[in-house]
């Protein structure tokens, strides 16, 4: 079992979910409470990774951050190394790829908050920022946890975007999904099966925790 690839994968998933928690909150808030008539254009862009083939998305990201793009040139000048086929480039691609898995649960949770409570908070003199952190976020905890966990689990299984943007560099961009593919290509089914089983158990455990929390199955147990 390639523990280096496992470490890279979990580091990538953790950083991606943390970044999406910070990035997704303002996006979801705007999508929920904005009255702009054309906001569906933004909604469709955010949801695009859900329907776009990963290789297509990875190709466009690779072009966007390549050495001939403004972003790629600026990054190379500041950092001293190109963004493609690096962990930083892979992280950037993962954030874009998993964006809807965080934003949509966040927005759904915000929509379920009673608007009367929000208006009452404004009436009491709290700013929109304080209302967001002291009222909306606490009442949306389940949705925030769901979005964060789903983005983490989704990143664990990335393949097409990882291969296009990160390549297959051991200890840098080689993730579990790439490792499983290489083991199968080498007809090493035993190693591939062990790694795949680990990924299956972790992914199922993550989803089980999310569904258990959302359905509140533990409420059936008596409190002591």
C-alpha cells in the first residue's frame, strides 16, 4: 500500500474542504439572499463541475494556469516555479472541482433559516455580518458540516482532474486514485484491492456520518 499517495490524498482533501468552507460561505450567502435577477448565471457556473467531464475541466484549468496564461506567468514570477504539475496547482483545481459540493449544501441550509429571525436580528441593531455569524451560521451547522464533509469525500476520489493538472509525481501529486490505476495497469490487483478497500471504507464512513447527523438517528437513543 502506497502510504505516500494516501498522505498526499488526505492532505489534499483536508486543505480543499477547509478552503471551500472559507470560499463557499460568502458565495452561498450571496446566492441565497441576493435579489439580482441574473444570479442564475452564477449558480450555473458554480454547478458546472457537476456535469462537466473531469478531463474537460482539468484541461481548461491546465490552460488557465499554464505558463502562457497571465495567472501562470504571475505565479511563476512570484514563486519561482510553474503552477501546473505541482501540489498548489492540484489544490487550486480540486477547489474548483469540488466547489458545488460545498456551496449547494451551504445555500440549502441558509434557505431553511427562518427569515423572520433574520429580520428580527436586524431590527435589534445587529449588522448583517454579526447576524450571519451569530444567527445564520449556528442554525445552519448541519448543512455546513455536510458541505465540508462532502467536498472532502469528493476530493478523495478525484482522478481526471488530478491526472490532467497534477500528473503523477510521487510524493507531490500522486494520489490514491492514480495509484490504484497504476497498480491495475501493472496487473497488481492485490495492492490495488487493498488501497481501493481503504478508500471505500473511509468514503462510506464519511457519508454514513453525514446521513446519521442529518437524519438525527441518534435521537432514538435515550439521553442519560
